[in-house]
C-alpha cells in the first residue's frame, strides 16, 4: 500500500520556500523583533468562530446558504474610523437582508476588513519623472506617500496593522452584538431617499415594508424572543499575503488539534501567489481556517487541483472557497472546464464569483475603473455556467464601500467616466459605491432565483 508521507509543518515553514509579493525589509533585525512582539499579543478571533464559519460555508456549498464577501480593495490605517466602518457594515447588512428576503436562505456576511492591509502589485517600483521608489504594497508594509521614507518597508507597520485590525473588529463586534445597530426596527437603518431615482426603488420600498411588517407581527406574538433579531453574525477576512502578519498570529488552541490563524476568520490566497511549490500555499496547508483561493488567468488546472488537495487533504466540506475571477470576456469560455475538472476529482469546494478583478480597465485619462454592467455580466454568465453544469454558485466576492465614492462607472445612476474624479478615493482598485452595491444585491438575488427555478 502506498503511504503518503506528510511533510512537517509549522507556522514558520513557509520561510523555507520561494515567496512572491513580500517586501524586502531592509531592517531584518527590527523585522524579527516586531514578529516576536506580534506573536505575544492576544488573538483577534477565536477558533470557535472559525469553526462556526466553516460549518456555514459547508452549508453554502450545498446551496443552503449564500456567501456575501466584500469590502475595500486596500483597507488603510486611516479607514480605522467610525464612519468608514459603520458605512461598510451598514451596506453589507442591507445587502444581506435584500438577499435573505429574495433568496430565503441564510446569508453569510464576510467583510474584507480588519486586516485587509496587504496588496500584491505588478511591479516592485514606481517611477514618477526621475524619482523611483518601491511600489506601495498596502499600509501593512509602507505608505502611499511617494517619497523615500514613505515607501520604505517598515516592520513596525505589522504591529500597527494588528492594533488597527483590533480596534476595527472591536467596533464591529460592538455594533453587531450590542443590540442597537443591527436592530431592524431603527427607522434610519432603512433610509431610502438616496435610492429614489433608482429603477429598483419601488421594489426596495415594498421589500422594506414587508420586512418591517414581519418584525411588527413577530413583536406582537414573541416579545421575549425578539432580542435574537438584534444581533447579526459578521465575519472578517483578508488576503494572507504578508505572511509575517498571518503566521505570527497562527497558534494552537486548547482542546483542539491543529493550528488556527487567529488574525482573521477566513484568509484567502490571491491569484498571483497560489503556486504549488511556494510559500503562500505552504503556509495555508497547515491552518484549520476556511481558505479562499482566487482563480483566474493565468492558471494551470493541474496545479490548481494539487493546490486544493494540498490545502484540503481530507476533502473537508466548507474548507475551500474557490473564488473565480475570469472577467466577462473569458468566463463563459474558461470557467466550464475548471468546474468540470474539479468535479471529476470529486473535490469539495464552495464556488464563489469575484466579478471585479477580471473587469478592470483604465479610462483615456488613465483612471482605473470598472463598469457596473461588465461586473453584472460576469455574475450573470457565471450563474449561467453553473446552471448548465448543474453546480451551485454559492457566493460572491465584491470590492465595495458604503461611501458615496465615484470609482466604478454605470449603475442605475449612470456614473460616467468624466464623473470619476469627483470622489475617487481608492488607493488601489475601484469599488462599487453604496447605491451600486445595493443594486447589485438585487440583481444577484434575481440571478440566484433563476438558477433555483431551473432546478439547480
Ligand atoms: C484583490 O482581491 O484585491 C486581488 C488583488 O485579487 P486577485 O488576487 O484576484 O488579483
Ligand atoms: Co483589488
């Protein structure tokens, strides 16, 4: 009988592998000092929460729940403030209620927040005129300020990231568990005015009426149990890119086997760092958390299958979320064979769609943007491919914010390219704004219903 020899693993074995997208820290001594400091701090999340999320993702895999994952492309330290956090939370909750109302299944809310500080980049340096400095790799590494000091990779930022993530998560917990913010009875919670011009306004208004009537009805008959409506579950996620951050917070917990990344509930591996023989896959194969894997061009299907088997050797359900990001021009051509290959291997994965990263383009003025219609078309085509193959699309992964930014064109309000500069705030990729996000939630629900009606 052939025996598989499992290679030894520890939170640090990734250091023996080639790694992409990790900054070259000039001060190695300070880096190790910060790493050791980070190892001492208390965890941000618990293994119980992580296991709870895995269980829910396993339900989504079977079509009994839907994953709504979203937030900034690059979270910044400056975003660690009340309005930014409240607005993202609010829009994600509202989207989830729209989806819940339309789909009649549980919606799993996962923010790209409280740790989404590291960014992969296509070049190591940035040049403006004759000045050339290291590229901005997210606030966990360096600053957006374009000068020598700002762009220097600073290990102390790993510690600052931990503190900012902790503060952000603490506020999220207070809002979602404290009983006020998530209380559906709050009238301001359902404010509609900004939607008045939107073609979905009437649908949205009647849906809100139906939800508030249901709450009133329940209040009449079950006053003591209503408290459960005042709490909502919310999880956090980030790209496990700067492995100093993730591995320093990867630990064993009492009464459980294995290691947990206790900095976040759901880390994911980006499209550029999922090579089978490299550090990010090595790190992710040792943790108990559910792991997202982004997949889009370029990819090698055999390698992808190896990566999935390496990270999920027991083929556990709820463990792997495969986040496909092909772009509207390629998805219909490329996604079917990926699904068929994974299916042939009998691998358990939750299929999720990232309609953002395959649909980015630059305007003639050089502004990075995405078109609402392209994003929607990607989602529609992804649903259609899954329908044809009788597989289940169980989630979406969006770059979005609760703020009134002008970063993506299109949507019911018809933002045009010449309006992008009005409030373009992203340091990295363009996000759906508040109204575009709510509208997208409606449209996703409609596609989901078409799949259900067709028997998938
Ligand atoms: C991202 O999610 O911001 C990202 C960089 O995506 P991808 O790895 O899919 O390119
Ligand atoms: Co992005």
